[in-house]
């Protein structure tokens, strides 16, 4: 039976010949990219969808494999008639972006991964998975998570956004990623990713340190893929360091000759 994509609510900003398609982290939403989009919008077209089960997106009872997420993203690409775009995936969104890139869609020019969940099984103990599953829907747990993820000081409204998005997540999507999605291993398919890539991460990320990306993700990407580390930043670079993230995206597309 063919997959039926969900029509994802998508934030849009800017104009330009190149589009950044920005995929958010687990228990987040497309809102996390707003500050980055403001930096890029003068020169680039930006799209930031809410992934199924998160933010304002529909939340079916089932259908949360990487294949389902990839189908949704490709539907966004088709709906907006994109022929020249770069995928940017953060954490869970990074693994989804790798899965999409391995499908070699027409028009995809580059892949940028921010603190990505690796293409292998995400390193997490059974106790950590159990704690995350138990934390669903609890305001105190959401606030504690924000305190852990955000290392660099941010405005109060940024912390509030992280907490709100956490509490907006649907139970099916929350559980599916912890139990299954984060355990999917797509590493064997990444040999199909034959385009410019970049990894960006926070130097103080308490969830996945830079060494995790060096061991679990870089070996599966094209030779010479750089790993850029933003000092003093935790697991949420688009919210903690939007200017630095936007600048690294600009430099990436300029170096690859994707903009004039």
C-alpha cells in the first residue's frame, strides 16, 4: 500500500533562487527556525514544516517511520515546486533529512545536519529511553528538558517556545520516535548520498557530543564533509546561536557554488 503523505503546516519566509528546507528536532516544531529564517530571508527562500505529530501537524495513530516522514517532506518539495534546494535537518530532523537525501530527489543540492540523530541506532540507554517515554505531557519535565538542552543563555520567550512545543507533541509521535524511529538504522543507504554535506553542532551539547557525530555520522557521508562546532552551545543551535547557524549556512552554499 503506497504511503499517503500528510499536508504539513509550513512556515515560509524570504525569496531567492535557492530554498532552505528546515526540519526540526524531536518534540519541537518549525517555530525553532524562525530566528534563523529572519537572518536568511533577505537572500534565500526558507520553508520550515511542522513534522507529523508535532507542532500543528496532523497526528495519526500510526505512520511514524522514517519512510513516512520522508514522504511528507518530498510532498512539501513537490507542493512548492522546488527545483533548487538544500535540506537542513536538526536532531531527529537530521536523520529524516539523511533518509530523504538517500532517495536522491531531483533538485536537492546539499545536506546540512545540525546535531543530527545518527543514521545508526541513536546512542541511548534503556533507562534514558524509559525516562523520556515517561516524561510525555508533564510540564515540569518539559521545563527540565529545556534547562538541559539550552546551554547558552537565551531570551525568556525562547525557553517558553521549547517548553510549549514539547507539550504540544502528540503521544503517538513521541512514543514512535523513542521506541522505533531513533532505532532505525539507515547507514547502509547513505552511500547513495552523493552531494555536498555539512555537520554543525554545539560544542557543549549534553545530548550528543561532537565526538558522537564524528563516530556515528561522518563515516557515512561523502569524504571531506566538514564538522563545524559552535562553542558554548547545547543541543539547540537554531535557538541558541541563530546568527552563527545562518552564517554557516550562507558559507556552505557559497562554497559549493549554489548561489551567485
